[in-house]
C-alpha cells in the first residue's frame, strides 16, 4: 500500500517559507478601552500605537498644503507688520503681542490669546480658505461617542464657526498648549493631541487623515495621523522661526481652499446626511451610490493604525439591501474581493461541481470591490514614504503613562462581547508592543459591497440557529481547506446568519497554505485564536527524552566543576532537530470554530435557567479564564489542553439545559489535540494530509450537528445581562461605595 502524499509540505520544505507574522492584539478591542474610562482608553490607544514617526518640519508641512513662495512670504510679513501683528524694530522681527509663554504672567488662556489674531491674519492671506481659528478651552465639542475631551483650540470649518455648539465633525485641526516645556508638559500635550486625532478618525467616516498642532512655550510641532502611522515634525521655535509659522498656517489655509477639504483629510466620496437625531452616509463607489441604513460594525476604526474597518447596512439606488465595507489594506496586499475571487478560482479547480456550488452557498457574496479614488482616478493612499525618505526620519517610542482623569465615552458598534476583565497592562509591558520594523508602512483605501446582509452569529439568540450557522461556516472552511487556503481570522463576528444559511465572511487575512507572503495577521479580538497561533509555536511535538547522563558526563567524579560543560550547552537542542517556522494550517481554523462553539455556552445561559435561581458567578469566572481578551494568559491554554478539567468545569458551571447540548466540548477539544499530535508526530516535520483534513472536518461537523439536534427551541441570554439583573440595588449594597460613585458607566 502506497503511503499518502502530504497535503501540504512537511517541515523541511516549510523551512524555505517565511513564518506567519506574529499576532498583534489591539488594546482598543479589549475590555480596558471598552469600559469607556478615558484614562484606560488613552492608555489603550498609546499601547496600540507604540511609536510615532518624527520628520523635519518642512517635510510634513509640504505634505499638508502649498507652501508660500519667497515673494508670498515677503508680502505676508509686510501685511502682518501693517496690521500690527508683527513688529520690525532694532531688535529684529517679533510678534507684537505674543511673548514666550514661560516668561509671561497670567493664565494659559490669556497668555495664548494673541495666537488667535496671528493665525487669523495669516489665513486671511490665503484666497478662499475654508477654516478659522477658535480658542475655546472651556468648550466641549459635540460627539457621537460621548467624548468629553476639550482641545485648547482648533481650526474649524468656516461654515460652522458661528454654530452655538460645534461638533467634532467640524474640527479640522485640534490644538494643545502648554506654558512650560518640561517633560510633563510635553507628555501631556502629546497624549491629548493623540487622543483628539484618534477621536476624529474613529468618530468621522469622512476623515481619511487628520492634523493637529502642539505648542509648549516656544516650540511648535505639527502632527498628522493616518491609518498607516502617526507622524510629528521636529519642533520649530515659534518666536525665532517666524517664516516657518507663516508657512504652516498658509499651508493649512491653502489645504482648506477646496470645498471638498480633501487636502485636510476629508473624503469627497462620502456624504453625511441627517437622519432624525443621528446620521447616515452616502458612499460613492465608481458610478454607484450606496446609502447607509445602520451600522453593523465600526470597532475596527477605534485603532489609530490599522485597517480602520467600518461596515454598514445600506441600499443602492434601487433600494436593494447590501453591506458596505470601508477599510484600509496594506499596500501590496490584495483586496478582500480579489482574495475571495482567488479562493473561488481554487475551489473551481480542486472541487467537484456539487462541492463548488455548495461552497458558493456558504461564502458571503461580493457584488463589487474598488479602491477609493481621489481627484480623477488618483488612488487614495496614505502618505508616500518615498517623499519622506528624501529626508531624515526617526521612529520614537511613546511614553504610555497616562496623566489624564477618567471620563466615560461610548462604544463602537459590532464588538465581540468579552469578559470585561481588564488587562491592567503596566507601562513596562508596553515595550513589547513596539514594532521591530523600521520602514514606513503604507495603506490603500478600499471599499467592498457584499450581497449578503444578515446577522452575525454573536447576535443570534436561538441556540439552534446559532449552531446551524456555525455548522454552515465549518462547511465553508472545509471547502477553503480542500482548495488549499486557510482563513486565519474566524470569529463569531464573521460567521453570518443569512436566510437560514451560515455564511463565512472577512477574507482579508485569508492565505494560500503554500503562500510565501508575509502580511499583517488579525489584530483584533483573540477570543477565537488557536493556542498555537497565540504562542507562535507548535505545542504538540512529541516530548524528547534526555540522553543518559553518563553519555554527557562520564567522568563527573574525576572532573573539577570548572571543567564541566555548562548545562545550558548540554541540554540545548541539536542542530539536526530545528523547529520549523510557524505557519497557520487548517487545524488552527477548526480550533477557532471550537472556541466559538465553547464561547456560545460559556457566554450565555438559556432563558429558562436565567429565571430559575441558578448561580452564574462560577460560570462567569470560567469564562474570564477561557476568554481573557489579552495574550499571554496561561489560563486560556490550560482551558483548551486540560480536557478532563474542562469536562468537570462544564458539569459544574453550565446549566443542565445547556450541558445536555454541549457536553461534547471537551471531547471536541481532545479530538483537536489528537489531530495536532498526528500532524506533529515526526518532529520537526508538520505533516498535514488529506486524510487528516477530512477526518478532522468530519469529526468537528459531527460534534456540531449533534449539538444542533439537541438544541430544540432553547433561547439564549447573555450572561452579563443576567448578572446585571441579579446585582443588588445601590441601597441594598453592603460593600463600600465605589471610589468614583456617580460616574456614568459605559453601556456595552
């Protein structure tokens, strides 16, 4: 009998392929950020960002808008002297009423008040400028996210400057001021301007990038945030480099001269329309316009750097319902629509006709995809790094220690529910976040229109429908795997329940198993990530026995200790058994399905048990151990690998009604571990055969189908809702009042 050929290459061939990029978990998708606490939120944003790019002042100003010519500079200087903004006397050119803040007396507001006329007069020299400066340290702009931060000033749209209450939508450039230039002042300004830029980018679907300005005593810096990086200029002296100050505000004014404001970061292909007390949006894609009706998922926009994904339910010109996905992919990476097209092409080449038809049934349908174009077929891309590379640039690590106080802000839409357990990451831990690459990343703005609009598995309340949806998605994964692809991003957010069929979505991170490309991996929730993916290593290789100690130290009684070989050398692995580079395979996708299956039962209870006096505290504790929401928790790995303890925990904490449906959770886990051990049995080879693929999918499908048959008419209730209802009223509490009693909690 001939041995079966491996489905994917063994490890000796894997050595020639680059390993998968290590997962980077976004803290803005975690419990800290989602509490609504401003202090924790800012820390999460800084942790995700990790660093910013520092470039020469003129370099970034030229990217923002047109610089004044030498003749224009001379003309503007003369005008500023004539209107008494500048004084030119024996001591040289200086600002008439604005003196270095550190040596000035009075409040910060009064000291920086002369800045307003300076900026106004410079902007006045720019024809058709569309922004004006407002200093309003006591005013809080309106916010769809309940953001209560207050910039010290801002450039606002001219047509909005007389509004009784400004909205963050109208803020073109936020400012932060400090009279001193010490470390605390610099850090405070940095953290506040970063939060303002973050809020603009997360709150407004019209913004492609945003600029900000900080001034500490005499130094001024310009900031720019896009979906690829945050960049700041080297400081200039506001009082010595007067031409630089004029050039900056002239450039910002010229960038605002277009009615579309695209040079200041607005997107001319999106229109905001009022819908009752809220807003909807019109997205233009090619020759078609799609009008949103509701948000489906916007949490991808919470991270300053990344894909910035927003998904909406929308209608086309004829009223047909679709889903609009707006995101920023890595430059050089294919669009999601193209990836799905390639997956279907592989399915067509490798599947039988009936399998191909079934595969198409379980993949979300794509109507069209297209990169966003600005200005006559010009692709919308983040800042061209080649322009920056003509100058010197430096990556600077961000000091993550938050200074600000706590204030609740509102959540984004579509987050996967988690345990709410705070990661309590410390500043010393945030160094791990720093990126090792030193290049300047780029991203491309793209949109995809999906034909299928349904309900994410996480929002389905019928247990039978939930499990039917999960089974359908497993079917889609099986066909993907047979066609030679891995999904790499399965979660309860991209399993879609559409008309009684479970469909798989979100193919942005999908990859051919043999592909040698190395792009970013999933950077959001890690609840459904396989444990090997989390650790970036193979965990189920057979354990190696130690060689007999007599082989290593045959004359130990005769040798002085100084002559012994160091134990680290004796026990280090030999060069003939290297570990292969870690790469995701179909087993990891199937394990993600197991995590989703488990999440359904540990995050919910049945509505009958909900009102039956059952205690849910132990179940919630087990959920927090299994789904901590951050990397590095051994409790998560133990939860999966110790299946005997898992069986005991299922019996102990789940309701009898649910346990009767999901008793197979530990058996499913054991089957997966058996599969890993078969694949990794011949260290250092990882042998993934067609037989193993079929066996694992058949086993997984059997577990899900059995659970589905047992589900009956059970309705699910999220455990947090039950716990919230069962908490004692404030008057009945016996514990001390919270430290910040009266602070409005964030509603998830």
